[in-house]
C-alpha cells in the first residue's frame, strides 16, 4: 500500500480514533448514557406567563393587578341550547343552575360567576334584597322566566360578558387559584371541567364549549406533548427511508442512526441537568436536533464512499474523509450554534430554550461525528464498489448541471436578480400579527371553541386598568366615580369593544334599587356618604365567594376596569390600550394608568420579539460572515458567500407574503434559526471550489465540476433531510412551530437552489476570465490514499 498522505494534526487525530476505536466507542457510549440520565429530570412548563420576557410597564401593571385583586386565571364555559331558540327555558336554566353549583366543587376554584348566581338587586320595605337571579329552578314558571330574561338582557354587567344580546348563549366564568406545587394542577382543573361538561351535556339539551387562560395553559402543554409523541416517530421513519435511498447500505444507516440517537439523548439529558423546561415551542428541539445530526454524518460517510469508489481501503477512506471534511463540519456546526443561540435575543424565554437546546444538540452531533462515527465506520462491514464518479447517475447529473451553469451563467444571474427583487418587494407588505388563540390550528378544540365564543358571546382579548383614587374609600368619591364612568363611556363608544366591566354600574344599580327601582335614578350617588353606605350594604348582602375584591381593592382606594375587545389584531389591541391611557391622561385628574392584562402583554411581546430578533439576526450574520472569512481564508470568497446566506431568507419571506400575507411570532426567529443551517451547503461547496483552485490549480469551470462531484450528493441529501424535518414540523398543531417549519423548509430549498445555480454563476463571473495556474508541486503533494488491489 502506498500512503502519500502528508502528516497533519487532523491526520494524526483520526488515526488515533481508528487505532483506539474500541475504547472510543465504549467511552463515548458510556458518557452519552450518563448524560442521558438527565432526561428523567426534564420538567414541563405550561404557564402562558413563561412566554413573557423582560419586565415591561405592562407586565409590572399586570403583576400589580394580580397583587391587588383576585387573579384572572380562569376557565370559561359557554352554554348553548340545542333544542330551544334561546337559553330562557326551564330545562336550560336548570342546567345553568346545576352547573354553577357543581362548578364550585371543581379543584382550586375561588369564584364562580354565571347568570344563575348573578346578584340581582331589589328593594322593599325591609331594605335591600340581593339574591341569585335563578333560584329554585324546579319552581320556575313562564312569569319568572320572563323576569329573568328581562333582567339578563338589560344589565350592562351581563351583556356580551355572561350572556349574548340575543339570549342564545350564556357564559360561566370560574376563577382559579393554583397552589403552584405541580405542573399537573392545570391539567387537573381542565380535566375536571371537561368531565363536568360531559355530565351536563348527557342530561340536558345543551352544548358546552370551553376557553380561558387556564385552558390555554393546558393546551400549550397538550400540544407540546403531542409534538413530542407524534412528530418524532414520523421524523424517524422518514429519516430511515431517506438514508436507505442515499446509502443503500444497512450498515451506513445504522451508523448514522447511532449518531442521531446519541446526539438527541445527550442533548435532552443535558437539558434535564440544566433545568431547562419543555414548552410548546421548545418541544420541537428534539426533531430539529435529529435532522441536523444527520447532516454531519452524511458528509463523513459520503466522503468515505467517494474515496472507496476511487479504490481506497475503507480504514484509510474514513481517515481521508474526516481529514477533508473536519473543518467544513466544524464551521457549519459553529454557524448553526450561533444561529440558534441568537434566539436568546427573542423576548420570549421559550424561544431561548429552543435555541439553547438545539445548540447543545448540534455540539453533541459534531463531537460524535468526529469521534464515534469514524470508529464505527472502520468496524462495520461496509463495502463499496470501485468505480469512477462519472459513471454514476449522480455524477452524470452534476456534470450536466455544471455544463448548464457554465453556458447559462448570465441568464441565471439575471433571472435570480429578478426573482429576488420580486420577493423583496413583497416583504414590506407582510402583516405582522399575533393572536394567542391562533397559536393553534383549527383541529385543536381550544381554538374552535374560543372562536365560537368570541363570535357569539364575548371577546377573548381584554385590556385591564388599575385606577387609583389615592385615598382610602376613594372609590366612593363622587368626582372619582364620575371620571371612571366617563372613561367607561369613552370605551363603550368604540366600535371594537364588546363590554366594559366597571364598578360604577353596580353603584348605579344600587342607587336605582334604593330609590324604589325608579329608572330615573339609574345614576351615580350624589355624595360620598351615600356611595359608601350603598357599597357597605351591598357587600354585606353578598354570599361567600362573590364579593367585590375582583373589582375593588381591600381599602377601597383602587378599582379595576376591564375592557373586553372584539376579535382584534395585536396592533389594534396595543392602539386600543394606548387610546385609553391617553384619554385618562388628558381628561382625568388622577394618576396615569397603564393598559395591561395577559392579552395586552402578548401584543407587546410580539413587537419586542421582532425588535430583539433584528439585533440577534444581525449579530449572528456578522459572526457567520467572520467564520466564512476565516474558513475560506479569503475576503473575496467570504463576500461571495453572503449571496448564499442572505438571499434564501429574502426569497422565503417573499413567497410567504405572497401566499399568506400575515405572519406571527415565528417569523421573527426564522432568519436566525435557518442562517446557521443554510451556511452548511455554502461552506462545503465553496471549500471544495476554493481547494480545487488553490491546491489543484483548476480553472473556475473545472473547480466547479470538482465541487459538484465532491459534495453535490451530500448537499442534496442533507438539504432534503432538513426540508423533510421542517415539513414534519409544518404538520404541528401549534402554528408557531408549523410556521417555523414551512418557512424554514422554503429557506433551505432556496439555499440549495442558490448554491447550485446562482453561487456557481457568480463564481464564474468573478473567476471565469482567469486562466488556471497549475501548481505541479501542489499536485504532486495532493492527498492520495489509493491502494493496490
């Protein structure tokens, strides 16, 4: 055997891996197994508040609201009769009453509000009477039902909150106070609520739908678990199929699957030890890691196959493949890590976790690809027939492609410029919008039922204000009440508002009732003394669990006003909150207020995400470009590589805008997440091209042919594997993951097309006029490991 390989650090390293392969395999498996034990420590976080990033005025205001009043974690039921035209029948009202009573028995419930226990106010000779609107349902007759209907459809506190204006739907809101001792508490209350629905629906002619913050939390957890359980097996199956088509060797397939499984196990074990929780967004990290781990293995294995086809013995073919591909794989791994770590610039911690988990997996995949993989390849009985690359189907294809690019370089560049220009012109038309209900596909009950409730009963997007009088019992001050009432009236005049829940409506009801139900007295009390007495009398009449602590602070110095919006975009919600803040600042004499609540915080979070990811993407692009300059050792080729790194995202965003017009939070992370991935093709292709020109003295045309035939097959299959993985993600019922999958698949396809067409055309434009300077010394010392057969 003639061995003309020039001794190098990489050569020495790979030789030692091969020499001590049994020890390498045993130690690697042992270390991965020990790290994998951390998987048992992985926790799940289903709290929607985990999406909230750094403290903002809106988050501070929401925390203050929760500290002052009862929490808004809730489960909301919508009851619709199936045989009656509206809810005002004895059977449906009986169902409402029974359901209200049973709701108090659900776990962690602190308050239940429904039409049945709405505290109706009347006055008689003995004083104020405050009692449930529906009492003794078995005694209901048409007269009593008509009275209930008249009260329900004229009460501002109920319309578009607890009952629809047409009376066809009724709501029931239960407030939850979770102990916070276990993440399963959310699933416990939601599971109990679903059982209650089954019980009532089985015995009464009603259909019941479910929504609310607690249901949202449970849905986040359920969707995350669904992605882990369903997408991972699908990805496994497709990966095996693709690798069998590529390798046509069970041994190569097993070696690759070993790297994939060890990478995933080690990464998820490290996640457990680091205490990173699994959420709906980060649940897809395992699928992404599996996809990326394949890429490194494919390059090493296909490099080995290429050498063996040239007659090199398998052991030396492995050494040569690692030697040739080590730097390129290192650079692509680093750029991928940088891309995913840039997700830490997102305002949402779940995306920090997605980026960090994936980055950890990529690091493990690289380490395993240059340690245990070469060791396995030298042990497994892999056989490859020696034959010229040009004799293969792929060899003929890439030779034809090379000839096409050489002949049509000008047309390719012009067509690419036109396509990129069209796509970039559409990007400014992209509408950025996030609605938490639309985080889920329509196959998820939470979305369909929430949409029904939003269309037929009450809104899901609210703005909450904490209004301070700055004095004890200040809520009874006539001037304060008038300003709060004017503020509520201002919002009620807005066309996109469903309901305004404000304590002054209660004060007006009390004033009317204590004036013999004279409708002319439906107004605020004239004096602070009257107002304070009315409040005291009313609170003393309220049953347990239905006090006013959800609207008025304990010292009665502050009040909470809730504006329920119709189906609005995040931009419209932010503007509606700002509109109220400005009105109060300009028209009230009390402290400024801040619109807050979960939906308002979400609306600001989407904006902050985009702003943060612009910085993250710019920084990751800068680092990736620096890596390219260093790895290629050329400013010229480093600048040319930017073509392949920038344009794919532009094309993907342009196509998305043409097809869908709108995008949410996911689009803010796509550019960073895919930047490191798409560099893979560019690095491998350019490194082979530059090597052919520098070391072998090839012309631009011949260097392109060398690059196509050296890495073309590997690039196609790694890109197809990546696209397949992202297309699998596109089937996720969590639409943020689905959007990420679709956009990433388009980006990877665009990157492969650019690397095979536009990038070579530009290289020919830059280098094509230069004649090759054949360096005979370089040729004589070029790596060769052929063996005599």
